[in-house]
């Protein structure tokens, strides 16, 4: 009995590791995107906020994504591309907003205190819902076709827990590494003290890089989701263009081809995102709401330590 159970567990873990490897790129994107949502918080609130986002990510995966993905795969698989198009468009919208912030513009919604923290948390959980959906759907698509429903559920549950732990463990380390540097800077050992000082001084630049990577990741993943799934519902010209670029650059090497595909997806995502931002602003004005663009109000977290 125990041997059979161990064999089942081993099969689930092996299938989970094999399937989740295909989603590694999105996992990296998720880890790069999330630190942006704790920028501007006090050091004491960083880990609690990361914890709230991680809990929201688990809720996304276990209570929303896995049940809906299994149900739709079984009964209405044709709906999935449309949901991914909507999710990809939202990521493009979020990425375009952040690009506008780089140029000194942001939507006027500066809340303070707990309301601001709650807004950041819910914004991160909404973004996680889309990224987690792609992670879980990629993993689901790479499972063996003959796998039973309970084994499939077990594999997806392992992937959900594993990915959440990896992503938010990395995020927690990123947002607290400057505190680690501050502690090291107070160490009586000179070499340790100098290393800590260098860590603290480098963190504003690190967070700026992470912010750029996270924004590009939003645009890339969002643009790719839209392009790929628009092709799935019959509009294949965008996907054909992407494949054409890949085939054109493939002789130069796999990395070059990947960079070319990624760049086109990101540019397409930015264009789509800016269009959606314009629609949102126009709709707000038509409905009589005052929607303006003003200077962005977030500062890198490291700058507040």
C-alpha cells in the first residue's frame, strides 16, 4: 500500500517538474514584475505585503485557475484563448502605464496609508492572476494526455505550490537584501562592513533595473499572449509574422531568434497597451469622470531605507 502511494507521489512530482520547466520563462517574469508593487512602502511593511500577495497568488491558483482550467479543458476548450487574450491585454495596459510613468506621467490615484497598501496588493494579485494563468496553462498543456483527473489535479497542485514558493521567496529576498546590507555595514569586520555598504549603495540601481525588466516582461508576456491566442481564434497574421521573424533570425542562433521574437511581442504589447490607456482615458472623460495624467508618485523601496 505504502509502496503504491510512494510510486504515485513520485509520478506526480516527476510530472510536475517536467511540466513546470516549460513555464520557467513566465516564472522569471513573475519574479521580476512583483517587486514593483512593494516600491514606496516602509521597510516594516515589505515582507507582510509580499506575504499578502503570495497568499493571493495561492488563492488565484487553487480556487480560480486550476478549477476553471480543468473545467474549460474538459467542456469548453474554445473559451481559453479568449480568456488569455483578455489577460494579455490587461498586462499590456499595466506595462504601458509604467512606461508612461518613466516619462513622468501616471494615473492620478495617489492613496495613502492602508488604502494605498491595499491598492498595491490587489494590483499585484490581479497581475499575478494573469501570469499564474499562463504558468498553469503551459504546465497543463505539457502533461501526458492519458493522465487521470486526480493525478492531473495533484500535479497542478504541486506546480502551484512550487511556483508560488520560488517566485515569492525570490521577491522577499530582493526586497530585504538592502536590510541585510545595512546589518552587514554595521559589522565590526572591515571586509563585511564594506560589502554591506556596497550592497546598500547598489540597491537603488538594482531596483531600477528590476522595474525595467518587470515592465518589459509585462509587455512581452502580454503581447505574446495576445498574438498567440489571436492566432488560435483564426487571426493568424500576427502569429505568422512572429514565426517569420523567428525563422529569419534562426540561422544566427536560438538566442538571437528569441530576442527578436521577444522584442516584437514587447513592441506589440506596448502599442496595444497605449491604445487601451487611451480608451480608458477617453471613456472616463465621456462618462464625466476626471481622469488625468500626472507625475508618477512611487519611489524605489531602497531609497526609503
